[in-house]
C-alpha cells in the first residue's frame, strides 16, 4: 500500500510538471503568435506515463479485496474473543467430529 | 450456527439465496469507489492539460474508466464471484458518479493551460 502511495505521488508530480511545461509552451507560442492545439510530444509522453502510474496506484493503494464467501479460508473464525465469560463449551457440539488440523491463526 | 458478519437472507431449504460476508463486500465496494474517484480526478486533469474539448474529453473519460474496470477485474483475479455479488459492481458502479469529478477537474487545467 505504501508503494502504491509513492507511485501515486510520483504520478501526480509528473502531471504537475506536464501542466507546467504546457503553460510554458503556451507562453512561448504566444510570443511567436502561433496557434496551438495540443502540447508537445514529450509532454504527451509524460502525461501518459503519469496516467499509467496513477492507474497502478489507484489499484494498489486501496485495501485488498477480501472474499465474501463465509466458508473461504480467509474468513475462518478461529480467534477466541477477549472476554470468555459468556462462552460455553459444554454443549451439543461436542458430538461433532473434531478437526484436529485447524490451528489458531495469528 | 450464527456467523459473524452474515447478513444475507437464508430462506427455505430450496432456492437458498447466497449468503455472503457483508462486511467484506462493503469493504470491497469502498475500495472500488476510491479507485474510480481517484482515476476520475486524474483523468480530468490529464484531459485538461492535453487540451481535449467536447466529445473527445468524454471519450477519454470512458477509456480511462474501461482501463480502470479491467484493472479492477485483474485485481479480483478475474473471479468476480469470490469478491462481489454481481459483475455490475466492477463494470458499471461509480462510472457516472465519477463523471462529475472528471468534468470539474477537466475544466480547471483546460482554462489554465489553453484559454
């Protein structure tokens, strides 16, 4: 996630630089009184690079997707709550076969 | 046996609607929303600096959103059913909401750099 933020900031810096370069280019064209329609090629490359970095950051920085199936491996409820006062262990569940392979996830 | 986070309706024995972990689903939807909003803003800034006007700008926006949809599908390892309840979450949700942010951030750089 941190790398995602860094890449996003880098993309933003590239875009800011591209914007600044375009303003400078426009100023220069005003001096020579030429018409302009788009920024120069290197600015376009910089914009596309910034877009690529920002797309990557937008996908990497937010939280990872978590499975919505209740019986998937990452949704197992294996940790005991901190307050055991209301937990009852002497119930009918003791007749179920015990799966000794389940371990407590840290 | 009640499980933490289950909110789906469990109907009769036949035709059970799928039960899913609503907390995780909400987290996934929020994650998509952040991604799309950020990319709408970035797309607007790029469209403004590049000098797109009129329909070209909107086409650029939908191209960026299509790239974002593909990226989100890849992030979900192309198995949408594991992380979302429908395909629309990845491909349609948030596109028209982001359009307003796009237009807002499109007009400011366009005005600054070109007009």
